[in-house]
C-alpha cells in the first residue's frame, strides 16, 4: 500500500477499470467503519492542496452531488480547520440531495465554517481550484442526461482560471476507461494554468492515454489504505525497461541484422520518401543493431543516399536479402505503393517483422496480404509487431479514426487478436497489446514527437530491439514496450531550447 505519492514514470503501475474500482471500493467499504474512505480521500486532497498552493489566499472547491463532491466537502472542512480560506460551490442545494457519506461531509464543512457560494470567487495564480464535480460517477450518468447548467459554467471557470487546478480522482468529464471526454463536457479552450490530479483508490487507464494526459497534468496517487496487489488490472502503466549489458566478448553478430525495406523514390507520383527508410535505418544503427541493411524501393540512386547519411548502413537490393536467415525486417517506412510488390515474401519468410506506415495501409486494402499476416501467428518461430497510428489502425479494423480513439485499449487489443501479433497503437499514451498479455500504456513522450519522421525512428528502434530477442510473441511484446518507453524518454530529455528533429532523435538513441 503506497499512501500518497507522485508517480515516478520509471515505475510500472497497475491500472484498473471503472467497474473494477467500484468493486474494490464496495468491498473495502464493508470492511471499514462507515465514512472511512471518504475521510481518507478528503484528508489526502487537503494535504495535496496545501502542498500545491502553500500561499493561496483562497481555495475554491467545486463539488458535485455524488461521492466525488463528498470528497471535496471533506477536504473543504479539513482545509478550513487548518486556517485556509475555503469557498465551496456545490451542485446540491442541501445535504439531503447527497449520498449518505457525502451528507456527513457537508455537515462537517458547515460546522467548520466553510463559505458556500453559487458563484466562483475571483482567483489569482497563487490560489487554487479543486475540481470535485464528477469523478468516477460520470460513467453512471444515464444516456441523454442533460447536465446542470451550473456544471458547465463551473467547468468553464476551471478551464480558464489563472489558478492551478487539482482534480479529485479524475478531471471532471474525463472517462476513466478511455481518456476521452463525455459528450458535451470536453474543454472548449486551452487550459490557462497548471493541472494536477489526485487519483484515489486506483489509477485509471484514462488518465494516461488519448486526451487524459493533457487533462490530468501531474498525477498523484493515494490508495486510501486499500491493498489491490492481488487483483488483476485492466492494463499497466509501463515502467522503464531493465538496463541491458553488452558483454566484452561479443561481436556484431551478437546483436542481429536489421533490414529496412521502404523508401519509395520519386516515381510517377512525384513523392520521394527515401528519407523515411533512412531515418529508420539510422535509429536501428544507433539503438545497437549489429548490422543495418537498407533495401530502397526505387533505383540505385538511393544507395548513395544511404551511405552519405550513414556510411555504416549497407545498401542492398531487396532480392539480395536473406529473409529466411533470421533477419529482422522493418517494412513500410516511406514504402508507398512500391511496398506492395515485396510484402508477400516478407510476410511468408521474415523471422522477426515490424510493419509500419504504408505496409499497414497496403495490408488493410489487400485480403490476401492480410491473410498472410494472420498466418504468421501459427508459426512459433516468427514474431510480428504492427505500429499503426490511429488512422492506419482504423483502416486495418475497417472503421473510423474516431472509433479507434474512443477506446484505444480496445482497438489495440482487437488488432492484436485479429492478426495474432503485438501492436503499438501510437499517439498520446501509446498502447502496446498482444494476445494473452495485459496491455501496457506508455507514459513517456510529449508533443515534440508530433513531427515528420519520428514514427520511422520508432520503427527502426523497435527493429533493433527485436533483433536481439527470440522470435516469439512474448518477446515481441516486451521489445515493443521497451522501444516505446525509450523513444519517448529521449524526447522527454530533449533540451527545451533545441528543436527536436527525427534525425536528431535517431542519433540520440543508445544501445
């Protein structure tokens, strides 16, 4: 049991669904004296509020009419007793409109002398807002339910306030399982101040993927004294991979051969994409692959580009690649339509395979190639990782991007099950899934990765990690988790005053 802590992104944490969290809460409540969990939640919120805003003149707490509001009321009482000026705005007009535990918290706040007001006070940057409006109870709202106009007004105030915001359990409107906002509750303007979230009892997946990372800001956690160590989570927040050691008595053959197949030339479309393959190759080389081969999908002119950018990389014609010799193939980076002609032998012969970009688009449109991809799962000596962004995932699933983003964990899992392989669904909080494995949400990376070529770098890095792993599904899943964490961690360490480019990112990778 952790008590309160600020999350350390090098540590793995279990993530629980809203349904599992309600069950955990229900079981814990039967074993504890009445009102215990809300008391603990309120005191934890008050402690963190004091730490975040030690010089606040006013702390405004916006409370809903459920147990999340009760947590806020309990915190208000504790803060008032500690000598802070607290103003509460509550959607419930009296205690009788609240659940039993929240009713007691209301009375405590009144007895402590907390000021209640329907209109938020004027706040400055040194003050604090506490969002205790909706929390986990949001998912219980009936379909078609019209939100209270005050709720929308207060959410807008929280969004635009100059004061930092501390959300209790979840930012109001955010769905715990998906990281999306409920209809009508998504922020309409960029945030104006720092965001903090105190997750209570469990950590929820929605805090770490899709829109959740921006909404939650800095995440803190208090388990409220409830032990969940023996319970199976819905997902894990991925931790830092174990450090690797290279033996002195090794050679380039010890670290595998990676072949990058892609980089369509100018051709009829007038779109040269050789750079994508070169970025993947540079990433594989800097990540420690023993040898990196590049098979451009155009003419011999690309061979000169390969050696000019990275002389350690070795140009090869595709026909000269020994696909059945244990080679790790990264296919699709800048491949264009030219990748179509070589995908069938790659799918049938490569021991370890990363499919990215145009390779995914071609497979989505070709049933024969999709079947060859699925058949790889029946070979115990072959492993595959798909690295789609949301649009590529939607094409593979025959749906739309909105459907993929609406539940990223589900979409990644569906792709993994459909093709029997590991999947990296890229985006904010990339999801790594594989059949039979609890999915991982990657916590590293930032918006500076939203530039051309960084996905090619991830594909090349993943190729290097696969090259030293057994050709099994479990090893592919582990390599994908490791590569995602390392890729994002380099971006997180990037100097703020320096532009992040894909080539710079590739060259900053380490073996």
